[in-house]
């Protein structure tokens, strides 16, 4: 029985992880978990699984729930996330958190010699160097859950990283892919949140529409698979059937295909290196798809994708600034405080106007994260 901790269980990936665990309850057991502010959903989840340790965002929520569930141990905040990630009984941490908040629990789990199944791409965007160093030292596995990186990971099985010629990461184009730049100025929150293929959380859905999500994935792929940015290509693929590909040095391209169903890569990360039967995952019928389309992205149409390549190459404090600025800008948009195109404007201005520092350490990340957030909140308030 593999004992699992799930960080962010009330989010989209967290809930789908729970579905996979419940379908294979003979193999997996959730013994620790974290949730944010969705207490009603958490109560439903606690009826389905019996964890021993629960972390909440707010200590007041933890205090109140302790009265309702006296047999459970409740913790809160960042320190609580780290307790969940390092809980002594676990074999694997599923990090389904959204945003920079996922970095420290990931590092804590690795340093505690616990394998990590990672859906939190920001962990590698802002702290890839330190995560890689920690993995090498601890000798643990980092298993990708993002569909694109899981696809590359699966296509890599039986081959060497040194045999890769380039990685090809596919992108759906998001909810606004058929709109021109002029039309984007009038986009509503409801339009931006309506993804044509995937069911995801609000922040990731907006990132998909701006293609910031794909930019973050490019940086994540750089760290996961030790590839130069010149060897990482993005292709627009509106069907979301080919989740990514590897072109090898002999000219062969190996792709992973499947329905746009996140339970497939989640299950693979949980069962790796084995596969097991699933009766709830969506199976693919290529005859019903008919055709698959691929085009190169327009970097003028998606300037945040171009920015991510630049930021990835520059490193230093730029990945931290870009990620923090994007998180705050998306939150402003979701609160109807800025327009859709102002997300790009705020992120790009933050990267241009906050002084670049080439050499930073792990402790500096918090500092530049705070500076970028303050910049965006100040600039956003003047829009």
C-alpha cells in the first residue's frame, strides 16, 4: 500500500488525484493532505478518505475543524504544508498547489527523502536549480504530472536524455485562440475561463489563454530533462491529443497521445514504473478525431511565451519576477480590476523595470517574489 500526501486536494488536480486513489484503493491511501479556503469541499473529501494530518490555509479554519474532527490532526499555513510534505508515514507527495507557494514544500519533501509527483510547475520555474541539486543529493524521484511533461517522460522511457535532439511541447492555444489581438482587448473573464479542451483551475485556465502557462512549461521542461532552450519547441495543437513529443538524434519522433484527461498522467505518476487498468479515465478513439493539426505559435500574438524563453535563458531573478508578476496580474484580472491584455502589460513591465540580478541564492527568491508582487499591485491599482 503506497501512502500518499496530497498538497492542494480541493483544486482541480487534487480532486482528480483523489478520484485515482479511490479507484485504486487497494494500492493507494491518502494519509495527509492540504486544502485552501474551500471548507465545504474539504468536508466532502473527508467523507471519502481518512487522512491523519490536514493542513489549512488559515489557523482559524484549522481550529474550527478540529472541533468537528477531534481524531484528526490539523495544522495551517506554510509550516503546515511542510509538515504534510514531510509526514513520516508517506511514500509520495503529490504537489497540486498552484503558484510559488509550492516550492518550499517540494524542497522539504525531497530533503526528507520522499518522492514527489509534481503538478506545481512554479516550483521548477523559480527554484529549478535548487530542486535539481536537492534531488541529486537525496536520490529521490521527481515525477511530472503536467500532461506535457508526463508525455515527454513517457516518451523517454527506454532512451537516454543524451539521445534527445529536441523536445516538442504542444499547446492548445487556450480559450481565446481564435481571437485576434484587437478582439482580446474586449475579452471578459467568463470568455477567458472557458477552455475548449481541459477542465482546470481558474489561474491555469487564464495562463493557458495568455500562453504564460506554456512559457512556464518550457522552463519546467528545461529543468526536468536537462535541455537547452534552443532545443525546446512549442507547437500549437488545438485538438490536445498529442500531449508532447521527443525528436531523437536519429530523426525518430516519439509522441504520447491520449484524451485530454488529467487522470491519465496523475495515475502514471502514482503507479510508475508500472501501469494499471482504469475504468474512469477517458480512452481515445482516433477515428472519431479524424485529423490532428500543428502550427508554429505566433510570438507577437503571444508575447508572454516569447518572454518566458528570454527569462529562462537569462535566469537570475527574472524567473521569480515573471512568475510573481503573473500570479498577481491574473488575480487582478479574476477580480475584474484589470483587462485581459493588461496581464501581459504588467508582467512584461515588471520584468523590464525591476533591476536584473544575475546571481541569487535560495533565500533571495522570497525577496524578489515580494518585490514583483508589490510592483504589480501598485501598477495595477493605477490602471
